[in-house]
C-alpha cells in the first residue's frame, strides 16, 4: 500500500473536493424539478477600472420543487445531471413575499 493513499483508507471515507456555493435569485421554476437561478456579480474592468455588473444563469436541481420565482437561494455544484444542469438547490435563504 502506498503512503499517499493511507489517509483515505484509514478513515474509510473518500476525500471530497470543496464544491462551489453560489447565491442568487430564482427567475424560473416552470420545469419539472429544475429552477433557473440568476447570480449577479461585480467585476472590475481591466483597462478603465470601473465596476461592471455581470450575470450568470445557472440551472439547478430542485427535488421537491419548493423554490418559487423571486426566492433567494444557495446552490452548490454537483455531478452533471443533464445537458445544462450541474447545480443543485442547497437551501432557500429568503422566501419571496406573496
């Protein structure tokens, strides 16, 4: 047995990499068990050094279909579940007022 593998063998559980967690707003929940989350971020322009708003649209798996449009949610990376879906719902941070 090699020494680089001993930590995983002695504990009995394989090591997991740290997974990204993103926070955003639900923009759509019309698909079955899938939500669309919009993540807004500010990046600095390399030449003009002005902050610019950027958006990312993530498709996330919502097993119980509990997230509604307008909710603020946290999603985490997971294995690819479909062509576009490689995120899953971690928790709902804030529910929208209905």
